[in-house]
């Protein structure tokens, strides 16, 4: 079981088989999934427990990614 602010890496199982060994921080834990904010990109992934391994450390803060939008018409979400 993972905890919020725990630093994790891809395990190499399932869809993480070809992923580099980047680190990420757990942002949310659900009954059947873990949400991870990867340190090297602006993506938060919903992962299964088997796809992650703990590094045994905890982050003092959860990374926050802020994106600026150009002025004008607001974007639409599809």
C-alpha cells in the first residue's frame, strides 16, 4: 500500500515495461489505483499497485504544475 507524498518509480510491469526509471510522488490513493505526479513532466497518471515500487522516501511537498493559457477564447475539453 502506498501513502500520499511517497516517492515511487515504475516497476517495469504491465504498461511500465518500457518506461525509464523516473521518480514520481503519490498524490492520491484509492482502493484499486494510485495517482502519481511524475517529477519530469506535467502528467498525473492513474496507476495500478503492480506498476509502481516505493523508493522508501517521502517528499516534503507534492509537485505542482501550472500551465499558462493564452488570452482569448477559453479552451474546450473533449
